């Protein structure tokens, strides 16, 4: 990200291109690459406001790409983000959008994780003791070299700034401030300047379409006064307004 791309330079580099192919919004293979390279790659995704999880154990579930994640306030006040899938069989174990928990317990096999996503316990770790014909034996259990440290939840890198929480699957991602860059960071700090926020509620929209459509619609200056007539009615938009569409 870092700095906007001059669309004129991009157009000059591809002089034979004038329209975006429809396949860019419908091709499953392209969408899979977008998920891997953007949402699941070295890019920061906004996941929460700290005001949503004010107390230790408070959590919310959300999505990074198509992977469900849990944003949780730890006992020391830090914020952790872990994937909402048990490390054992992949069960999505938190179903509620919000709540408060002391720890995470998978309902399938009762694997237990702390708020950092570390595995702290599981049933029958050392097997089941059985006595037959006066002899004792151990059935089942995990291998002798099983280490709980190796079987925690998938943890995401976390960045916090002025009450905003961002997460990334790639722990090698650049710092959030460098990622946003000097073009974007001042605007983030202008809106979110560190003042305490009060959560009033939520307004959600479900868009049955490609994720890029909503982003492009927000940046489209052609339609507001035509589709959203109240923009004109209340003097919020005029056709002769100076505006600019900048690609980033």
C-alpha cells in the first residue's frame, strides 16, 4: 500500500486496456489468489474496535477473508487474535458473535486453550488405564513426543492504534504505520485520535457479490447525486463539485 498509484501512469503502461474484464469479479481461481495474497498474506486487516472488548475475556468473532477469527482481550489487557478452528480437527468452536470467556474449549473433543491460543489441556492425554486379568495397561493417548506447545491455535499478528485493532496471518508483515504510509496514516489519526469510544450499535450490510465491488462503489463519484437523491436535496453533493478518484 504505502502510497497511491498514479492511475495515469498505470493506464500508460497498459495502453491497450480500457475496461476491466467481468472475469475479475467472477473467476473462482482469481478469487482464491486474492484470498491467499491479500487477506491471508502480508496485509493488515481491520478486525475490531477496542471498545468492543473492554474487559478481560471479552471477545468478538469476525472474518479475515474467509477464515473465521476471534478477537479477545487477555487478562493482562493485551489483545489477541486467533483463528476460530480447533487445532485438533478444525472445528469452529466459538459460534457467538460476542461474549465473555475464561478460556476456549472445543465442544467436539474438549481441547482447552487459554486466551492466547495456547493448548493447556486435553482429555486422555496419557491414555486410559485399564485392568484386565489382574494386569494393568494403558490404552490410547497421545504419542510420547506429543507437546502441547506444538498444538496451539493459529495466531495472527496484532497491531493496535488509537482504539483500532488490525490483524494479519503473516507475522512477517511490515509495521502497521509503514503499511498505511504517510498518505493514509494522518487521516486515520484524525478520525481516531485516541479518545474513548462509546459503542452505540451496529449497522450491517450483506453484499451478494465480489468483495471488490463494494470498495469500488465507495470510490465511484458518478452515482451519488443520481442514485442517492438526498445528497442533492440536502446540498451535500453538486455535479460541479471538484472530485478525484485516486487508485491505491
